[in-house]
């Protein structure tokens, strides 16, 4: 069976006169785009290293949990906190951070992990550009970095999810024959399961649709997914996530629709980092309104890109049905999920992003529009330069209940939300004594009796 995720864009690109070089990302003018991707990765790395702590909203909590896990593995006390006794999907990053913290200081381990994640994001993006969109490989890689791998979820500190997205992207880099074998399915399935449940669900949807359309794949897919499926059943049966489903869909259908459209607009390259003094809407209003306009235009351009790609695939009769069906199902769930489920904020966003990745990879996209959207990398880079060049109150936590539209604005991230966890991690490591801060998240490799943020308020 031909690899639709590869052959459709490649065949249409060749028909349009695209370069035949096996490394088009490094051919002129593709070299400039590759350089842009590498520079963006280097700039993100500089922010992660030069800031007082990584300005990823939730990440200091995960770094703190890595420090706790390292102490536990060394046999040192960590209070009433203990290891989970069931398989936890949202646990791979804590495990990696804990293991790294056995060999180096926890703060260094945290930054090193993030540098690896950024490097992997750049490498996978460039690889996917060459494989899936050869007409504009470097620009496509820049687009992936902006909208998928270094997007709002990354700056919100959802590192388990972002690692899962990188793994999902890497899956498409495997040869078609390998993706039909049960052993790569098993390996990726287990690793993605322990990284993030939503990405694992998307992975299962993709493989399930592929098997339904090609019955020869049913048995290999079932064998490959069986271990992760057993772990999923175990996790669900023990109610390991804890807590009843909560929803906060207030404001009626119009507000719900606006929230969904805002989620799509967050794919854009502008990011509003909110500190104690407020966000860009207060400190740099011209930047804020220009950035908001860029994000809206980016979202509209992305919708047009996918629409034009789908039209080209239909006209060329090269539809990659399995990824398209999986993406359609994920987008349908995104459209109806409320903004809070099981204490997870905006779960639909975690399904929209895998669907977007699948669509971008399997549709023959117009190169000119890909290049236009790829320029979003320049906007993202400018946001990061402003973050580095401006003095901020890094030690003052900003709780979500303190956010106001007139001082925070939209497209926001709170780098200081868990600043106390980073500070306590440093203090505990230096003094060698018991960490004093409680855990913040229940869906974790570690289990504690208390859940609180830095201000003493939940989350």
C-alpha cells in the first residue's frame, strides 16, 4: 500500500516543478528557511538558559517533582508524598527529570531536558518538511515550530504533551513498512502512553483508522497497541486521575464558540507573557494589538492553507484517508468538549493539535502560503527577544484568579505561576533538607495529600 502521507504531497510537488534534491531544505532558497528554524531554536534555547528560570508556565512544578523523585530514588525523605502505584500517562517527563537529577543539579537537569526537547522539535520539523512538503520544506518546518511544537502549549509548560507531539511527529518519519509492523507500534504506543493520554488517544485514532481501511493491518495494530491498551484500562479502572468531571462553560453558545475560535487563534506566533506588572496590553499596548492581529491573520491563513490543501488532494485523487478520518474525529471532539474536564484546562486543544499535525503532514499544501505562514517564526523570535530584554518581577507569582482582561489581555502565559516551586527546589538542593512545597497536579507520577499553587490557592 503506498504511503499516502508521503506520496501525495511529493507527487503533486513534482508535478508543480518542485526541486528534486533529496535535501531540499538545504538548497537555496531553502537554506535560508533552514537557518531561520535553527536560529529560532537557538533563541528559544537562549531564553530557557538566560531567564532566571524557564519561563514555561507549569514547568517549574514538573522540575520540582523531578527533584522530589530524585530524592525518593536516593532514599531521602520527601514528606507524605509517594510514588503512584498505577501506570500514569502524564509521567514520562517527571521520570526523565528525576533520573537526570540523580546525575546533576535539578535546575541543570530541568534546563538540559528542555534544550533536548527544543532540539528534537527543530530536528523533527526539518525532517517532516523534507519528507512531507518537499515544495517548501524549510518554510514548512518553520510553520510546524510556530503552530505545533513551540506553540502556546509549549509556553504554558505542558511539556508532557509537547514531548508526545514530538513523538507523534517522529512516527511519520518512519518508513511505511515500519509503521505497519507491530513492534514499532508497540514501542511508540508505550512511550506515547506514558507521555500524554491525549496524544496516545490521537495515536490510537490514527492507527485504528489505518487498520480499518487496510484490513491487513488489523492484527499487527492490535498486537502493537495491546500493552498500552492494558495499561490504559488499568489506569481508568483505578480512577487514578481522581476527581469528578468539572465544567465551566459559562456564557452560553456564543461564549463557547468564541472560546473555540480563540483556541484556534492561539496557534499564532504572538505570545503575551504576563508578570506582576501586567501583560503587553499594559506595558506595550501597540505590541499587544499588533500581535493579536497577527494571530488572527495567522489562524485565518492556516484555515485557508488546509482548505486549499484538501481541495488539491481531492482534485489529484490522492487523499490520505486514514489520517484525514482520524483528524476529522479529533476535531469533532475538539468542537464539543467543554473548557474544563477532570481538572484539565481546555482538553479539546490537546486533540486539535494532533489533528492539525496530521492534516499538515498529509495534505499537498500551496508552497506560497506555507512560506507566508512560516514567517510567523520571525514574530515568535521577536516576542522572545522582548521577553529577554525587559525587566520583570520574576519572583512574584501570578495566579489565574488575579488575571483581568484590562491588565492581562489574551494570548497570555504566566511564567511566574509556579515560581515558588523553582525557588524551593533550589533551596532544598542547596540545604539538602526536606522540600516544603506541596504538589500542584494530581495527574502525576507522584501522589500527595495536598494540591496548591504558589499563592496558597488551588492550581
